[in-house]
C-alpha cells in the first residue's frame, strides 16, 4: 500500500528521510559564502576566456549529459552531436514519469500511479508540441508499454520515497542557466527534484536525481555539476545533493562543500576545452569503449566498441568461444 500524506513512513521512506536530513556535514555548505562563489565564477571565466576566439557565434551549451559523454568517449560525443534528436519510448517514458511525480504533489486525495500517468500524458500532449506529438502518434501497443513502465516507475517512487509534503517546497524539472565568456558558453541544468524552502543566503536546498538503474561514478559527477550551476545561478549553494535509486530504495547523498564546487568547475573547464577542440578545431576524437557502447551511434562500425561489447558478452556467458 502506498504511503498517504498522513501515514507513518515505511522503513524505506524513513531511511531516505534520515539520509537527506540535516547532519554535521551541513556546516560545510554554510561556509560557502558569496565571496567563495564569486571566486569560483572568476576561476571559470579565467580558464575559459582563452577559448573565446574559437567559440564562434553560436553559444556552446554545456549539460551534464554532454560533460559525461565527452569525458567518456569523445567519438561517441561527436556521433551524438551529429544525430538529430528524436523521441523514443524510453526517453518519453522518463518525461511522463517525472510529470506524474510533479502532479502527485498537488493531487487531491490518495495518488494512484496509473491515474497520475494518464493525466501526465494528457498534459504533455496538450502543452508540449514535440513530446506531445510523439505521444499522440504511439500505437496502442506502444502506448501500453510506455504507460506500464511509467506507472511502475511512479509506483516505486511513491512506495519508497517519502511523501512529498508541500511544506518541503518540492519542485520537479526545475532549470538553471549560467552564462560565461559573454554568454558564449552556457551551463544548463535541469534537475529531477529539489526540496527546500529558500531562506536568504542560508543553504537549504537538496537536489535529487532519480535513477532506475545501477549506481555509477558518473551520477555523482552529474550532481556536482548541478550543485555548481545552482550556486552560480542563485548565489547560494544547495546544502546537499543525492541520487535516489528506485530499485534499492536508497539515496546516495553528498554534502556540498567549497572543494566540491571547485572540483566540478575544474571538470567543467576540462570538458569545455574538449568540446571546443572537437567541434570547433576538428581535433581527432579519442575512442574509449565502455558501457555507453551499447547505445552508441557508432556501435556497428567501431572496432574498439565491438571488441569491448564482445568481451562483456563473453564474460557474462552470453557468447561461446565458437561464436563469430
């Protein structure tokens, strides 16, 4: 049974409350003054200004996905940039599930996952021309698959995450943008969920990323980037960031510190330099096979990726030695 607004948290929900609550590490965020944030911004500007002659007229947009991709396999980064974006059932499912979670905050009565997903689809079809057009064109079978998977996501969230109370100021899909180098480099972040009432210059916000898969190092780096963009955009850092893994019902939190912001800034600078070198200066891309080879646009023609995937399959016992 799902927890209602007035029910006692179940053990999974209470564990998340305890992990995301205030603790000794929160003093670190309190020590991040406006002067510290200004210093981080100045360091970013100083490190990126030399790129100005090579940036061109169109701003370079830097997102968590772009950073993680360019720091992974540069060939994959360029291949994704070359492909026009197209909605898929998998990408649409995530947007539908997040919209359903947003609706549950203001839902009258006990939220039902299936009803939330129905309403989320209806809202997106009405208000989002791109995604709405994709959803409206789904076949009956495709719609059923998307609906079932999104409903399972929402049901698991409602069961394992604490009930989103209005006094926590829950906000889904909030966006921030920071302009550097005269607006020619733009850092953009769109967070799954934030909790925390604004309180002047006191850090109160918790930024949460919702994941349905396994924990990887990239997730922690993604959240550090979110913390950096939040601090630069608002002038106040979040006090904590966390990845919430639905299947495990566990959050992996990290307290925000000045060192965390500086590390995120350094990783961002490195990523921007790589992007400019690859896109604007035509430096040959380095290939680095890994987990992303499974859905890389170059998967069928990249020798390194093919060898990596074959090795993974053999290690998992999916291929015999005699297989071609």
